C-alpha cells in the first residue's frame, strides 16, 4: 500500500511540475483532475514557446508557414502537431514536419534533434550551420555540440540552457526574457 501511495504522490508531483513549466512559458493547459503531463508534452510546449523569444533575420520573401522540423522523436513530433493545430507563430501558420534525415530539414525555422542521435549530434548541427535555424537538442552535451538551446531534466523538471554564440552564428537573436529563465547561458 505504501508503494502505491508513493507512486501516486510521484505522479501528482510530476504533473504539478509539468503544469508549472507550461504555465511559466505562457501555455495555459486546461486544469484537469490528474494534471499529469508527460515529459514529451512539456518539451513540445517549450519548443513551441521558444519561437516567441527568438528573432529571425528578415528575408525578402519569408516562407508562408513557420516550420518546425523534428528529427529523432516521433512522440515530440506528435505532441507538437497537436499543440500547434490552428496556431500561428510570427504571423504565419505553424507546420510540424517529422524528418528522418537532416537534409529534409530544408528551410525550417526550428529544428529539434531528439536524443536518438547521440554521437552524431555535432555533425548534424554543423550540417545546418549555414541556415537561419534555431537548433534545439536534448542531450547532456547539446550546447557543446553546437545547438542554440538544449533541453535538460533537472530535479524531475524540464529545463533548458542557451548558447548565445550558437544563436548568433545562425543569425538569430534570443530575448533577455528567455535568457533570464535558462539554467545556464553560454556565451556573452
């Protein structure tokens, strides 16, 4: 009985933490009795909300949609698809594309590289370095591999760290509001 009570408390606590993370980023999920959000749901909400804190360089002909490419995580891709349905970012409808090869990222504004690409991360990030793309990773050494934002689990909470240098190299500007809530900021 104590094991069941402890497990139930852990699930409720995880739900409250996820709810708090979503609320902190401005996502207002409906309050449900269980208030349980998976780690992937919280990460998807973070990825979506990061776009509101990043400025991309102006181009003569911007794409008609705001594209988020997801490499290596079908669950994050599914969560993002559900989250962005009928939403806009920077005045454009949002599309999520699950990709299996880095070449398929094309002109996406955001590229999320899931944890299944450990060992190839630096090469993958380098292959899109010439694009105005916010690269988000989910690895312990994500920033060292060249990503601009890296997701982390800290005390059973989803957190993130930011490399202002990687963002600058991609031609992106990250707001001080996002930098102020990062667990670590690498660069100036």
